[in-house]
């Protein structure tokens, strides 16, 4: 028995075959891989500006830094804006993240339960307070 390791793109294949059938096994595997060529294309890295949105919090903090919360916004508005940007987080996750940012002093919450509006407590450029210094 002979073992051959092949690597092509993101795929790594190990073939174990009798010595007299190695060539046939390798050719068969390569032919099969060729028919699946799109699957062999390595996934491209997301652009730098999209990789920072790996979390719901990352996107909300970016919205805060952009001044999106300079006017009071409802949970539904924040959720819709995130969806408009192509990020479909669970509404509960958005709510919890907004509440965390209120507790941390980055956002202020006004209104009553189920009708809160969130607004930035201070501009993102203010140094020495809240999220202006904290890493995402």
C-alpha cells in the first residue's frame, strides 16, 4: 500500500492505494476535484471595514462613533439600520447591547419600558470617557 497526500487550494486529501493502482486513484481524485472547482476557491477575507462587525456590539459602537445616536433612536430604528447595513442580528441581542452601553455610560436611555429611545451621552470624539477609549 502507498499513501499519497495531495493539497489543492483549501483541500488536503490523503489517498491510500495498492501500488499498481496509485496513478488511477490520483487521476480519479483530481478529476473529481476539477468538477468541484468553485468549491476549491479559497474564501476571500472580508474587507477591513466589515471585519470589525463580528459582533452586534461592534456594529452598534461603530454606529455610535459615526454619530448615528446623536438624535434619540428607538430599538426598532437601531435594528432596522443594522439590517439596512446587511447585519441581521436578533432583536434581543440588539436590546441587550443597547442596555449594556447605557449601563457603561456611553448611551442615555429616555422614555418608558418598551418605548425607550437611545441617544449618545457624549460625542464619540470626547476623550477620557466611555467608549472613546474602550476597545470594541
